[in-house]
């Protein structure tokens, strides 16, 4: 036998035998828990939401969103509450949707779900809650509603105004624009 082959057999046969022995020892047994390394990541201590935490700023688990972060699926709205900000929104924002059948259908569906309860199905301000004693909202075919820009109306739906609360949590921005387009279609006879 060649000396180089003998050297190969002397070193590799024991190494192969050792690997086979290790494999048989470490072979997973479905009835037993396997050997685990670095279990801190697997079994981390869960924190309660809104609970105390020693390792986080302000001692709370829930942290404020870092300034400048855009939450997935939401575009930033750079306007504060108030009539001045609503007027600014009226100048800076415009409705991206045209009078399209699908847009008006979706806007009408959402108007019926979220707006008609106060404003009425015709936008006249006599919805079911008004008939039960709530103060009537302004008519959507009145002079003020006809005069405001779409951006200002978007601000009012987003931030709320007067007795009307914000609908930002219920209606996504694209759908708010569709509701405004539907309101404009309701206003056509008054124009």
C-alpha cells in the first residue's frame, strides 16, 4: 500500500468514525427535547402591553413612535386641528379622484355608513340621531358647505370640527376623498 494512502486512512477513517458516532448521539429523538443553545432568544420574557419595564425609556413597554416614522399604510397628515389649519388644508390639498362610477359608489357606501346617521342620506342635516335630540349638523348643501374646498372638507373629516368627531380611525384617507366626491355629487342640485 502506498504511504500516502496509508496516511490518508490513518487520519480520515478515525475522523469519519468519530463523525458517525457524533451523528448517532445527536440524532433527534421526537420523544425527547433536543439540546438547545442560546435559549435567551427562544424563551424571552414577555412584556405586558402598557406595563412597566426597567430596560426601556420612561419605564414603559409601549414607546412613542419615533419622530419622522411613517406608519405602514398611512400617509402623514401635516395639519393640526382648528379652523385655520382646515383653511390651510383647503389651499394645499386637492381631491385625487374624478367623478367616476366606482368612486361615487364607494363614497356613497361609506357616506351611508358613517355620515348619513347625522347628515341624513340627502346631506340635509336631518339624520336619525337628530330626530332623537342631537343638535343638527350643518346641511351639506348649504352655502358654507358649497364654498369650502375639498381639502378643507378632508381636514374636517380627518380631524373633526364642532360637534363632529374625527373619522380618521374609521375611514382610510383614500376613502375619505371618495366620500367627499360623493358629497359633491349630492351638492350638484344646489349649485
